[in-house]
C-alpha cells in the first residue's frame, strides 16, 4: 500500500489560495530585494524607483502574506461543512508537533523580515511622499502651474511640505486626508480650473514662514531697483527707479511696513470676497490695549460687529500671499527679459507686441506655442520688412524667449495666469496695499488708514539716463512716459492690468 505523504506544515495550508499567496509574496519579496539594493547603491537617485519600491509594491507583499492564513481558514471551513474529503480537526497550536513548529518558525522569520522591511519602507515612503517631485509631478499633475512657478521662485530649494504642512503629525495627517479627497476629484476629473488658493485653511504663518523668517529682526529699509521699458517705439530709453522700502521701523520716523503689524499693534480684518481682495472692516489693537475700528463707507459692518468666524488676524500671508507661486504679468516678464538682454530692446514695438501675444487667451498650451512665434515673425515680416531682413536672428531669438516666458507663467488648460492669482505685494497690477491703505477706511474719530506713499517707500532716484534725478531725502514720484497728471487721482490698477 502506498504510504501517505507527510507534510511539513498543517494540512490546512495546502490549498490553492495559500499557494497563490505564497507565490505572490515570494515574487514581490524577490523583486523588492533587487529594487532595494539598486536604490541603496544609487543613493535614491531614481525617484520613480523609490516610489515603486516603497509605496507601490509593499501592499502586494502584504496581500500575499494575508492570503496564506486566509487559505488555511478557507480550507478548514470547507472541511467542517463536509465539502472537503479531509477529516475535520480542531484548530490548535502545539509546538511539540513538527508541522506546527515549522509553521511557527516560518511565521517568526517572515514576520521579522516583514517588520524590518516595513520600518525601512515606511521611512522611505514618508520621505518620498514629502518630496517636491512627488508633490509637483508624480501625484499632482494637476498642479503643473504651481510646480512650474515654484521652480522659478525664491523658495525653489524649500520643500513644498515645509510651507504647506509644516512641523507636527497633526497637520501631516490633515494634509494626507485632504490629499485623498483631491486624488478622488482628480480621478473624476471634476476639480476646479483654476484651482482655488486654499486661503481658508492655511496654517498660520507663525508655524511655517516664521520657522525661517525671523519677524522680530527688523531692518529699517531695503533698496529696490526697477527698470521699465515703454511700449512706444519713440521712447526707447529705459526708465530707472530706485527706492527704499521701509520694512521695519525707522528710528527717526514712526513708520514701517512690518512694524505696524508686529511691533506697534495687532491687526484684524474681514474680507468681503474669497480671494481677500476687498476689505471693508479693519480693527487694530495697540500694545496698550487701545482698539480702533476702520470701515469703508459701503462696509456691511459699518454699524455692527462682524461674525467672529469671518475675522482674521493679519499675518505674513496677507501680503506675501504668493511667495513661491507667482504668476507674473506680461509687462513685468518682458521688462526683465529686455533688461537681461534676452529680448533685444532695439526691435521696434517688441514690448507691446510681446505683451499682446502673452495676454491673448489660448485654449491650450500647444496652440500658444505655435501661435506666438508665428505671430511675432509675421508681424515683422509685414510691418517692418527691412528691419526683419537685417535682424532675423534677433527677432527669432526674442520670439523663442517669449515662448519660454509663456510656458513658465501662463497655463491655458488650467486657466492659471497673473490676473487669476493676484499678488498682494505692492499695488501696481492688483490692489495689494490699497485694499486697506486707500484713505477710505475711516474710524469714528475721523482717522483714516493712510494712502501716503512715503509711509512704505521713499524714491531716491528716477528718470531716464538723460534726465535722472536723485535725492536721499526722497523724491516726488513722476510717472514714467506719461506727462498727464490724471494718474494722481487714481489707483495704479485702474490702468495697469499687466497686459
């Protein structure tokens, strides 16, 4: 008679589900070992290899291991129901039995290996999901505009999570839960275009920005230089502007952009719109406890207190609202490119033509990349044929630069550009400072929030090379390329739209 084959493990483990689990676990384990070695010896150089090794494959290894006892339980259930030919046995664990001992040994060895791999994998997975590449490319392709502008920002070496999440497990968990919701809407392709700025749930700047920027360390003034080019062909000379930006309090004068918020008083406000561009109620609380409330003539809270849920304490992000994702207006892009020599300023009407093609609404990026150089070249071929013949290379180079400026700042598919995402630093293209500093916010005492330009900056040099004026005591602002003085009664944004 043939002898019954003895198994090294309990008979319950000999079934197709357990076999499948063992095969899956062994296959993934071997692949994981190979990938781990590659990642270790290449020092994590390949981002996608790390994602595959520590994020994508581990769940399949765990699934294979789970299938092993599930198969045993499945077979035991079949035996109890009489479906299997094997005799039913009571489930128990006895180390004295060789098959049980073997199972315990394999379980302990497998669990130890899995724990070590889980610890390493969790650590690696955490760092991969916190990386800039993961935020900007791998999982957040919808964030292409934000990623592109981030790479050209002053914070290009600061990780996304350091500003958007900050330290602590609480905000890390919140961000991942929010990320699941965003992934869901991405899969459904029903997310908003453009993506709204998350002003409602931003972490306070004291817990993020101020980890690097020390608000208590003030400088009285910093120098700012600007060079502007006219759109008119008969005004080729650039207009230079130098000014001192009064960041901290001046020892001789009682003013300073930061001091009025951090040193002198706390500022609270209510915004009438989601983007916080319309502010009609402002409250200041001095260090002595004195309160003053300023409202505009049309404020809904002129004669009553606003709901506390709408009141926000002013911090860094209320002015520095786009420190890393700046969608710059066309006039600024062209000015800089002309000053850097990337666009030849001697090309007639190049600034106005460049601003025209950058401002035009395109349906797709591909459409823009084809239309921009074609429009530029055809314009000079038809309108300035002689200049085109003698400066073809300069015109083509300038057209190529305009294409680059477009790709880095304007994103048609996502409907993201400068006029959708206002920048509150300054007041040239968006209201910025004038949201409050407009001489319209008045207190019961008659005091107003000043619109005096010298409160924030002093001009020390302005004009063209042939008519420059300088004074360290401050100059009265002259409008470049404009002799009409009607601008004095207007806000910059009444004319300057960026295009």
